[in-house]
C-alpha cells in the first residue's frame, strides 16, 4: 500500500462530545498549536453537533464556538480550519460568520438518506470560496447502491469530497469496503471516511477505505470522541507509516500531542465498555451515549435498555429528544410490571 491520504483531526469538534462541549479558548489554542506543529493539514473545531449545535437538545457549549475558532485561528500557521454544519441545526449565516473568522473547509452533514437537504449549504460554501465536503452520517443505515446515489447528489451540488461516515462505529471491514467501492464508482470527486471505535475497528476500517480509494480520513487525538471515541489519530498515523502510507504528519510530534496535550484534558479513558459496545452493535450514533447515561440516572433505567430500544427504533442524529422519551417509556413499563 503506497497511497497517501489527507488527515482531518476532529479532536476539537467530535472530541467535544466527550467533554460535554466544555473546551475553553486556551485549550483550543493549545490543541490547535500542537496539531499544526505536527503537520496535521485540517483541524475541525465546533460544537460536537456542528454549527448551531449548542442548544438544549444537544447540550450547551461552555464557550461560544466562534471564540474557540478565533483562538485556534490565532495559532495555526499551515493547517486549514474546518467546521461541520447539519442543515436545519446550522444555518447559512453561520457559514458567513465562520468564513470571516478564517474557516476555509465546510463539511455539510446529513443523514445518509437525506443528501437532498444539503444543496443550499454546499452551494453557499462554494460561493464563499470554502472547500465544500459532503458528509453522509450513519452510513451503515443505507445499503451501498442507494448510499452511492446520495453521494452523487452531493457531488452534483458542488461537493469536492463526499464522506462515508460510520457515525455509530457499527460497520465491519466488508461493510466499509462495499460502501466505499460503491461511492467510488458513482462519483468523480474525492472520497473520505470517518470512523468511530465502538467495535474497535476504526483504524482497520480506515485502512480498508484507503485501499478502496478514500483519500480523506478522520481521527481524534487519543480517540477523544463520542461513544468509545473516534479513530485515534496517533495510532492511525503510526499504522499508516507501517503500511508505507504518506500523510505529511510527524509521527512523534502527533504522539506527543496526544499524550501531553489531550490526555490531560480527558475526563475518562476512551475504552470500549459495555455501553460503547452496545452503541456499535445496535447501530446508534455515538453522540447519544452521554445523553443516554444521564437519562439512565434520571429515570432509573438501565443505559443498555435505552440504547437497545433506540437502535430498534433506528433513531438518527437530531432525534436526541427520543432518548428521554424512551427512558420515560421504559421506566413506566417497569413500574407497571412491579
């Protein structure tokens, strides 16, 4: 394997889920500086649920995302700054504002069957001179052929890259391969892959995606992220070097950034515990975990039962209110039984 890929590190965005969206401007500066010094080409920063995500539904940020972006922008010398926007949560004005701050990469994210709602925002990103990336969340919930059709739609709107996103950490290597191959055959733009680690397959799945033509790969330092975390950036780079893959990232500097900068910020180790494993097995987006654990404590219902029921209902990002509904329903059912 002699291919190369462009790394996007999402520690300051997807990693926000694991710290309840409490990053400070100083932490944003420190993490961004360490990533830039290591040669990471793209650094994503925002609320874990993207622009507009700071809300009652998703959880409020301790600091305004734009303050974090300004702090990061003041530190990076070479890296591009990126954001995620989910149409309906983020709005057009958000893109205008972050573009003025210095963000140049916009990832427009939709559920894997709803690419058609991305047209306006992908087009706006291009009009603003930003790199526009389509991001198909929860890709395990769509079969390869229809997923490829969704990717084709995003490309037709102006996306310069389309991501297959394993938002629940639910896919195995053959499932990733089938989807990346299908998308590769459907589009002429670049392809990306975003993996979560709930089945401990994020690095392996990323390598499979690269084998099949993906040239944009995501990671987070120390795997910091929702559920059991994301593909760990430092491990991904180490494995990439073992395979002879070119990334432009300094392995030892990225290892130092993970160990000395991010690990002290972590509230808990990113491990595949029972709840995280259930997320991957049930196919529930990893960002639901902390919400489900809080609902469990509040209503006296086992987190496992909440996650299994959410998986049965095939909930998607944006339906976080269903977590409480499920917990209340399960608590009522238990009370009736007793």
